[in-house]
C-alpha cells in the first residue's frame, strides 16, 4: 500500500518564488532563481525551463539548475503529441526514464543520475508557452498540494513571460514612433 507523499513546498517557498515572479524584470534572472528555488524546495537533482519556439517546432532550454551542459546539449527537444505537459496542459510524471517511450534521451538522463521526472506546463491564459521539468534521482512522488502550488507558479511565470514580450513590443513601437516625422503622428 502506497502512502501519501510528504509535502515539500510550503507557503514560505511559494511566497519567495511568487514574489520573484512579480518583481523581476530580467527574465533570465527570474528563470534562474525559479529553477534554483524549485530544486532547493524539493531537494531534487535538477530543474529546467524550456520554452516552445513555434517556428522551429521544438522546445528550447532557457534556464536550468543542477543539470550539466552535456545534458543540455544532448540534442533537440521535441514534444510527444499524445502525452506531454506541453500538449495536455497538465502535469506529466515519468517514473522510469530508462523504460518510458516518451523519453527522447534515456541514456543521457541515466548519465546525469536522473531516474524520473515531473513536467509542468507554463501557461498564459489558454496558451501553453513551454514546460518546467523537475528531474529526480528517485521515483517521483508529489503531494497534491505541491502539484497545485507548482501549477499556480508556472501560470504566474507564463504571465510574466507574456508581459515581458508585450513590453518589449511596445518599447520597439515607441522607438519606431519616435523616429517618425511629427506630421505623421498627427491624429494618433
């Protein structure tokens, strides 16, 4: 009989990561603190954030903690059309990286000491922007409240990514508008 997993993520950790998401304007720094915070809170081997590039049709690592460069450079990361957090919009748990057909690079995972992983969608509204993966050296066992907390943080992260993209677009627009002759700005 399996017991309920112990909670590992409490209000203190949730508030620290949530606060970082709300105040950081530098996305790479935010991503770095996010993955490091998740690793420390859950005492796991590694964590990564991958964002989807719809032009390339693949996921790209934008930040990681506890993961070697060799693992990050193992090859392109495509998503499984049927059972991926990126497609389903729900957490996906892989108990055995070596035997699960959804895992693209099981040998690279074994070299890193990864046994299992948990994958969470990073969403903004209904759009899925990427995934956050937690790499474990043991079987993945997570308390339901921890799963719920991570889903909320990934949604906040998705909103921060979207906001940053819109802010960058508006900054470019303002710059372009500032270069227009004044006569062309009349009536705007």
